[in-house]
């Protein structure tokens, strides 16, 4: 059992979001338990209250809590990608219906912020060659979806 499980607060879309994410991540991803609002609770009786789901081996809870607390960029989910093909696949799937941001960040159609990052980014922007690292950082700052080859070439 995982010690810490992130809980994402949705406005009625927790099940739809969980199904969307599970379809994107595949593999060790699945929908788990679903709970429902009952009589005398703040939500519509019979509507989804929580959805437990797993994405690539990480557990999450989706909570339909209402519109009081929308998502912000103050928290994001980071996706480590092996190569450009993975960056492209996750970028396009997660940004569909949402909005692209800077430096590999995006908001999906539910408002959740994601970072779609190639595994080698950390090495490129912090490597021992400080000038090269600065060039890679500058290149990254000018990108929306990250381009691995352009970062290497910087």
C-alpha cells in the first residue's frame, strides 16, 4: 500500500477524468473503487463522490467536491518520458481540449496541470558544462512541448 495518495478535487468530473487518464497511461493503470453520495449528504444522491484510480502504478483519488476549489498550476503531475515519441504521445493526449503552457507544462481539459518531461532534461540543464546547461535552459524556456533534439543541440 502506498503511504501518500494524491486526492484531486473535481467539479463532478472525477469518474470521467479517471477514465480519460487510465486510457492515456494504460499498462499498470485502472479504475478502482467508486463511492457515491447518499441521502443527506452535500451531493446529489447516487452521483459519484470518489473514484480510486491508478496511473502507471501510482494511486490517486478523484473527489467530486464541487466548484469551490479549482485546480491551479500550484500543483502539477510530472510525466517522465523515455524519448521524444513518449513526450509527443503524452503531450497530445493530455493537452487535447486543454491548453498548452511553457516549458513542457500544460493544463488538461479538466484543469489539471501536467509537466511532460523527457528523462534526460535534468542532465541537459544541470550538466557539468555550465554554458551548455544554460543554453539548454534558454532553449527550454522558449518551448511549449519540449523538443529533445533541440535541447541536446543547444
